[in-house]
């Protein structure tokens, strides 16, 4: 059970506060059923310094709410309760075990529609550079036969993955909200620019392990890697997670947890992957800069959009200037972001394709389209436009930006 405080009421006016975590606890109502033993129901409680009777009261209230709502729908327990000051969220992870996870990456103040989707940002590449990456992955997997799965990222965006989508979605969330931010130290000047001619013939090596040994030359280095579980046909497969980075390129190698990873293996991986990944990172940066010069200077478009594809989990946003676990910088007002969230809630209630157009108080038009498991949200700044003109403008956007995607006419 999770309780947060999104706002405080003051008379007729509402003062907005940054959401904060008030309490988080795990309980099982079947434990401590006798009077005087209620504390046994509580398996975990945060913050721990809360007085015992208050813990028991909060858990008891949560239990009562869940039991009360079961009288209306026995098969679907309560998910949330909103009061004037607080919001409580409930989740039954297993029978009678109520829990909420991923607390370390829960930054409520920066959550928006992209967090609802939980999608993956893909890095755009030309065919030749993509083939270079595919060839690199094939060579490494052939040379180091212990590797079962590989994922390749650049600038925290995914380029290649050998995992199933649901597994990659969870791993991507962990990498971008937890692991990468912990290692976001300043890079050496010029690392991500194309290699200089005078050093192009050398095998430059900027590779390093983000998980595992911090320094291979350290005789006390520990060769332990975090373990992850991925779905297989019948159960889960336990794997070592090796995350290796050179400049802005990062590669995840997954190896069966039954294998003991030694210093010799890590040195072999470092010697093979480090120089190649360094060159690839430079190639990707160079090609990306060429494409940007060809496309011309960035101009402020008349429209901003968020796109999400439920089938491949791809997301794209021109609304977000920066989006990390703890910071969300958008180029539109928070009220408009709230309208996007409201439209998404309406889409979630129905299975059919749908289109919603909203006229905001600030002369902005907000359009949501849902079609064939794809969702598009557009914000237009056209003060004097009418409904027909807005609809035509969105059609033009779909024809230019999403010409290979079917949307409602």
C-alpha cells in the first residue's frame, strides 16, 4: 500500500505542492488475526520510526477499505482511494499480500504521460550504421559464446535488443532511471566527436564496466554482477547482467547465472568490446551530426506531439526537452499535460478507436487519436482556428510525420 500527498486544501483555493511519499507498507491480513496481535500483519512499514499504534491504525484502515470495496466487486479489489489531502494506492501482488515496488525510482513530481506508457525511446539511425551495430553484436556473441542476450543503447535510447519486449521494457526502465544516472560522470572533452585524423589509426579504448569490476587492474576487484530474471516459455531464466559503456554507447550482455564469471573472462570481454565500441560510438555520433546538418536548423514547430505504439513500445515526444527519472522538462504548460493525461484515461476505458479534441482555456487545442494500438497526442497553438481547421491540421501532421501509420480519417 502506498500513500502520497499530491496537494493541500486551503479554504476555497487550492495550493499545489510537490507530491511526496507519506507511507509505504506491506501487509497480509491473514497474519495476526487475533486481538492484540495486529502488528503481525505488518511485514514492512516505511517510515520505520512511526509509532506502533499508528502503523496498526493505518494498516487497519487500508484493510477495511479493501474489504468494503469487495462487496461491490469481489473479483476486482480496490486500486486507489483519493481524499481531500491524500491519495492511497493498493496492489495485491499475491493472494493476501499487498505491496507496491520500485520505490527508488518513484519520482512523483516529474511523472507524466510518458510514465503512464512506460515505453522505450529508440535512437534513429541510417541503415549502414545500424548494420554495423548488428554486425558488432553478432561478432561478440560468436567470440564470447557464453552471452545469451545482448542489448545496445546510445544516449539512453535503444538501438538493438535480443530480449522479448516485456523483458526489455523492465530492463530499459532500470537502466535509464537507476543505473545510468548513478554513473553520469562528466565525459572527457571530445570523446563523442568523430575521431581526429591523427589518432584515427590507433585502437582507442574508452570502455569500462558499469556493473562488475570498477578497475580490471585492481587485484582486489570483485567480479560479481547483478542478476536479472527474464521470461521463458515455462518459467524464468536467471542471468548475470554485464553493462559495458564506451562514451555514449552502452551494451548489456546477459549470461546464464549458472556460469561463474572470472577475471579472465572480463579481461577478454574488455579487450574485445572496448576498442570496437569506442569506434562505433564515434561512428554513431558522426552520422547523427551529419543527419542533423542535412535536416537544417531546428525550428519551433506549430504543433507538439507525443506518440506511443503499444505493439513495439516505441515512444516519441517533441514536448519533452528533457525527461529523466527525477526531472521532466516540457515545453508546454502543466495544465496541458494534465489534459493529455485525462484524454489517455478516456482512451483506457474503451477498446475501440477514438478521437478527442479539446479547446483549452489558454487558446491551445489538444487532440488525441487512438487507432490500431497506437496513440497520438497533439498540442496546437492556433488561437483563431475552428474545429474543422484543427482537424485538417492534425491530418497534415499525420501525413507528414506518420505517413506509414494508419489513423482515423
